[in-house]
């Protein structure tokens, strides 16, 4: 087992990475002080792991709530269901909400915890690679709105993150690849050496080789924990973590959150961002090709849906990173170096959207 820490003063918390953590009662009890626990999962993950987790904590009162599985259910309606269960079972402010599942479950459970009685504790128990390397760390919680992704939410840090790598054995291959897109994101933004490593170890990662997975998860969490420490509420450097997301969120919203996994949309969004960087003279065409080749090596999509350039632009216009009516983007200056900026040519943006969205 490996342990990292997110250093945020009194809101600091540990990240545990290891095989079999969901059944390790000693580790779980060390961080979960509450007697009353609400276990939030979904109809896919709950049947696989809820009983295992409950058996590891026999001395606690655990109430189980299961949500439908899918990004399209990441709405206020289903958060309200979680809140209804908290109220019906008379949970107090000393309870803890447990998020057992992928990023959707984590976002919804965390947002429910942020809202209930003006904020109760919650812990992340991510069961997808995407959640283990990205969404479970950093305290972003929330739900989607028909007008855009994650427009309703709150920053609410967990008390701990328990990433059980054993859960990745039940992860569908498509979900694994979507998680690897977020791993690639960290390398493209911060760490060219890590990018070299990913190119060299793609086959091991796709084959769920334990040592390769553990290294990828740990390095991703180290990079995210460092940027969250510097910029908890995305006022500066943390915005760099949105590489590919503004374009990707347009893909997700335009397709109703039902056709593309988040990581798939981010993968295509990163390639679009790299292409726009080249159009602005920040990145060479050869490096754009290298990004495309790496995404293909991990069997990730590199072609956006042909939803139309104007429609894509309209969805991007309601992104949370818009300021003073200007869409701010994460662009690449090199592989391993990014910038967050609104200082770019509108002609380059429109040409990029036309090339990728039609």
C-alpha cells in the first residue's frame, strides 16, 4: 500500500493506493471516525463491492443507497434522492458519506455531503481508473445541467481517498481506456518524462499489469495533489488540469451525456487543444502527431462528432471557465508544458472548431 497526502492545512487528507483496501478494516477505520455512514454507490458497483466494504466495518451503522449508473443521472433530481435518505434516517452532522464508484458517484455523493446540514464529511472510494487518478482528488463535487457539464456544485474536500486497485479487474476495457486519458492529461500538462513512460508502457497498462497501474495512479495523484495544494479553488494553476475539457464538455453536452464517456471526450478534446496550439504557433505539427499517435495507442477516440462548429462554440460558451464573456482555454506550449489563457486568435479557434466539429 502507498500513501500520499493532499496538503491543505486543516483540510489535509491522505490518499491510500493499494490492492484490497475495501476490505482493510484497519485502514478504513483509521480515517472514518463517524458511527453513522451513508454508502452511496450505483446499480453496477454496489452489487460488486458494497457487501465487502460493509463487512470491513461491522461496528458502524451503514445505510446503503444505490443510484442508476450513467452520466445522464448526474442531476439535482438524484442528489435529492441521496438527501432524502440522509433525512429519513436521521443522520446528524457527525455522519460521513461514502462515495463508492466512479466519478459520477463521487461527484454526486460529495455534493450531497456538501449540502446536507451545510456540510458533512465524506470519503472517496473510487472504483474506476478515471476516478482514482482524477475526480476523487481535489474536492470538486457537483452535477450537470442541460445547459452544460458540472454547472451546479461546490468545493468540498474528502476526509480520505481509498483507491483499491483490485476493483480495476472488474472495470470494462472502455472504462479503463477512458481513465488512461486522464493519466495522459497529467503527462501532457506537467511531465514529459512521464509521457515517455506512458508511450513505453501502453501495453502493460492496457493489460492491467499491477506495477504499471500502480505507478500511473501514484504519479497522477502526486501531480494533482501538488496542484491542488497550490490552488485549491482553481484560481490559477489548477485550471491547467482542464486540458481538453472545454472541448470535451461540448462533446458530452451535445450528445446528451449518453454516447461518450468523460475520458473519451477529454481525449479528443486534448487533441483539439493540441491542434489549436499548433495553429497559434505554440506547438509543432510533429508534436500534435505524437499526441494523436499516443491516444490511438490507447485506443482512445481522436475524431469529434460532427455537431457543427457553431454548436460546439455555443456549448463552450457556458463552460465554467468563461470570464467576461471570453472562453479561456488550456493550450500546450510543449509536451509537458501548458498555459491557461484567453489571449488567442478567434480565427484560430473558429478554424479549429470547423476542422474538428464540421
